[in-house]
C-alpha cells in the first residue's frame, strides 16, 4: 500500500507527464506511457489535461484498467470514444415516422425483410448524409451487414458525403484501415461547408491520433486547412485539439525547414495535389511535385491557391522573430515571470494584463516563467477555466504550445530516454523550461533549484 508521499509524487508526475505528452510524437508518447508505474498511470488516465492523442494511444495499447479510469474521467465525456459513453445517445433516437416509407421506396423493398447489404447501405447514405449526420444515423439504425473492404471500395469509386462518413465514424465498428480510407477524397472535389467534420470526429472518437490523421487525409490541402480551422459555429477543434493538430502538421512540414523556395512550391502545388501531406512534402523537397498529368496546380485551372489555404500555410510557415518593443516595461514584465507574486490570482492578473498590452506573448511565458511545470500549465498564468476550450485568450495559448513544441523538438529530438528524463525531472525542477532542457541534454546534474 502506497504512502501519502508516494501517492502525492505519483499525482505530480502524472500531471507533468500529461503536459509533456502534448508536445511528443506518437511513438515518443508510447515510450513514455510504457515507463509509467501503475499508480502514476492511474492518475494520468484521470488527469484533467490528458491530450486527445494520448487517450487514443492508451485505449489502443493499454489494458482494462486504463479504459476503466478513462471512462470515469469527467473531462473525457465531451470526447466520445469507442466503448465509452457517448454514441449511446444516438442509439436512443427514434427513427422519424416519414423516413421508413421513403427508404422503402428508394430500396424497392421493405427494410424489415432483411438486413441491408453494403451496396444498399452506401446508396442510402449517399442520399441522406449530404451535410449533417442526423439522417444518416437514422439509416444506420436499420439492420445491415457491412463489408469494410467493399465500403472502402465504394467510397473510392464515389466518395460518401461528409454527414454519412461522420455517422459511420460515430456508430459503425470499422477497422482502422477503413477509417483511413473514408478520409480521402478526389483532389478536384470542392470543399463544402462540412468537409472537415469527419476528420474532427475521427480524432474526437479516438479512431485516429492527430499524427495518423495527417498521414491519411487526402488531398493534402485539407490537412493544411485542418491545421488552421477558423472559429465559427458547428463542429470544430477544441483549443487543445487545434494545438495538437497544428503540432502534427508542423512535424510533417519539418523537412521544408525555413527555405522560402520550398514553402512557395508547397503553396503552389497544394491545391491540386491528390495525395496526403507527407507525400506532397516529400515531392516538394525532391523537386518532383508537378501534377502527374501535367495539369495546373490549382483545381480551377490556375496557379493561384485559395485564400484560406494561403492563410493556413502562412500560419504554419516559420517566421522571423519580430523586434521586441515595449522597452523597460517589457523587460520588467519578463523579469516578473521569474518572481511569482504572493498569490496565484495576483500573478494571473498581472500576466493577463501584460498579454493584453502586448508586453508579453505566450512564447515569452514558456521561455521565461518558472518553474517550468507552471509555464506548461496555462492555468498558472491565465487562470482556471470550467472547460479547456474556453480560454478567452486562445492566441496566447496556441503561441505557448507552439513554442513549447519547438523547444522540445529542438532539444530532445526523437530520443525517448531524453523525453523520459525531462518528464521525471519536471515535477521538482525550479528553473525555466529552456534551463531544464539544457541541463537534461547536456548530461549535467539537474538541480531542483535554479
């Protein structure tokens, strides 16, 4: 039986590992999860800030205990997952009275005479899932026999509408290969108002991680747009999901480095490239990104990319550091990050005021605030919120996450041992995050005091 001290240490380590997992690629995250002892793993599954991709990896590679604790994590309720509460509410819906006669006329038989075949089901889904999944969910409440391979072939021949694809992700038990196939579309197809919903739903349902989504979504322009979905009503990324998606897309774009020529080529070929983003990046870096049939890069016959796509690429491209402004006030604001005030509330008010006046950015907080674990946790500099997606300063959060991604990638690379040393050291380290990364990568003794 663990003592109170051991229990507290497990809680603190789980809290810090949850923050480190935000910035780790999938294989690094798996390596960290495998190194956790049982108490720490339990607290991690119950942690408030557990990233969506980490939840997916825990459910896919973990055991029954992981599923048990995640199912009882109140902060995962809004993210329905396979086998967990969420899709059950769709099973309770009643089929509209006027739908069965319509389906009977479309099928040429009564659906009660026997289960729908894959061909019949896809035919109905094409007609009843144009935008939202509601009608498609009613269709999927009928008895059916679904062949995943035939479904993928039907989708490749003529893509299902977004609402039907989303409905299949919600209630159908599909293998991962079929889920990936459903997220592809012809490059010439126009992006309707709901094109993004299946991709968002695949992550939120725990079907795919952000990195897996980047690897399978086609055409490539859609992946770039998913990295910067504008905020508007409807199904969209939550703030942590948006940060995770942007991090995954940035990793896929890493081979372009800061070469303006390569980024220009990416933007020129992205509108008409039919494959996923990693293939486009490989073609651009190899100088072979031209369309196979010699057609222009743009889907409308021109080389000019869409405004939304150009805006998304500009957000993802590396930018030169802007000259610091603010003079003495900025220097005082940076120094204040290293001197916590008497109460957390007072500290939060000061940081928020500096963000509003433009004296600090989210990246400044990550680089200068100490201790490092407080810098990675936005609650300690933006205040507590009732939901992780309701920060009133999302720009600062996204900038902080992006800067932490950059620092972790630059210092630790793909070394699981280095990531584990950072996670183990983070709970008791009193210095800044760059200081911690420098100590760990240099192999020096890591003090608990700066």
